């Protein structure tokens, strides 16, 4: 079906001013901790990447809330380096 878009909902919780997330190399803009992205279906993986830099002990979380087939939830606390990054591949 031409023109069909799939809704991806990504949520993030972070008090850090240096938290960035990208979907297929496009920066995700969060509004009140949530981003809704509509994408055209493709046969390849989508890739969600993120990084954070803040004081050691800072907690953060990132989640793919929709669609059901791509759900993921990651929570972490920054170690002594004060940095963390992650990557998540998924198909929908």
C-alpha cells in the first residue's frame, strides 16, 4: 500500500542536557520525554542510537514503546566515566 506510514513511539527519561538519540541517523526531538516518528516501511533494519554525558551516577532510560514488534526498554546509571551509549536494531 503506497504511502502507508508506520508509527514509532520512542520515550526517554533524562535530566542530562547532553542526551541525544537518533533513528537511522536522524536526530530524535523529544517533547515531554516522547517522540512520535512516522516512517515508510522498509525491508532493512531500523537503527536507534543514543549517547549521554553527565555526572557519574546520573540515571537515564530510553524505550521503544510502539510498535509492539519493536518494543525495547533500556535503563542505566552512568559509571565513573560519566558517559554511555547504545544501539538497538529492529524490524517492523
